[in-house]
């Protein structure tokens, strides 16, 4: 093992001990106060990954590592657990859930690995395959995780064409309810989104990443439109849809995806 990794991690632990003991801000922190900051750091990491800013990815991973050490330090002070417990726990879990690496189980694909993973989790005491999905996950991420976990025990479509047919079916059902202006419109729209997420999964597209990239693309193009509007000494709110469409097409030409 590379000793530099051990040295760097030990240094982080020692720094954490010192700031926790001597810094007024660090002394005040609790599990609860750090929770929101951890969520923010996770989203910052996500942004860096999507933007392919790998120097920032390294920086954000460092911030998350600090949070893990910070939580563990607080827990150690309360005699709850230590960083050793955290690391030992994940080490044992990785060994237990990879019997094809650390045992005599044979697998031939990543799909078999997923299936074994879910079966092992059930043997560990999980009452439901879906039980480990956080309730506070964003809805799109949660839908994808639900589908992946169902797939892990074999409850899935057989091919992409079946999923595409399901998408078309849900579009038709939504349109029927839309024509009736029914209260079921929302339910059918949710079913349609769920089917689209399923389709994305089948064609190896992460729907959350795809939508976020589209968000970024729209923001860049829209801000280009705002810039051009100012150069023309106009207000977007006063322009016609045709004028705005011209600016949009210009933005599409000038701004890279």
C-alpha cells in the first residue's frame, strides 16, 4: 500500500483534533449543524462532475472527506463510534457484499453482481429491497434507484422495445386525462415520467445527469439572449415571440452545449 495515503489521512485526523479543540466555530458544530453543509457539499461535487472540472472534483471530495472525519470526531466525543468503526464497517461490508472477489461465488456480468448485492442485503436483515432508499432523495433520483433495486431481484422489462412501448402507453393515457381535464392528469404525468426514467436506464442514460445538462445548456443560451438584448437596447419582456426565437436560434449557434 502507498504509505503517502496513510500519512495524508493521519494528518487530516490530527488537524481535525486540533481545530475541534481550539477553533470556536468547530467546537460548536453538531451532527445537526453539519448535515445541511454536507448536503451542500454533495451538490457542489455533483456540479463539478457534470461540468467535468476534475480539479474541483478533487477539492469537493476533500470537503466531503473532512465532513466524514468531523462526524466521526463528534461521535467519538460522545462515545458513539469512531473513525475506526466507520472504516472497519465499510471494509467488512465490501468484503461481505463481494463474495465473487473475496469468496467462491462465480459471476459473469455486472447484472449478476447487482442481483447478488440485493440478495445479500436481504439476508443482512433488510425487510424490503426498497427499504434502503432515503425518503428525502429528489424524486427523479429516487425513481431511478427504485428501478435499479427492483432490477436487482429480477423484476424488470426484458428489452428496450418493451419499455418504449410503455412510454407510448403512458403518453396516450396522459393525453386522455388531459382532454378530460381530469384530476388523474397528475398521476398519469407521474407514470409517464417514471416510464421515461425507466427507458433512460435501459439505454444507459442517467436521467438526472441528462436533465441537469439540459438545465445548464438552457441557462447558458438564455443568458446569451439577455446579453444580446442589452446590446440591442431592448427589454426581453417587450419583444415578440418571433424576436425571442431569433435570439434563441442565435444562442444555439453561438453557445457550445
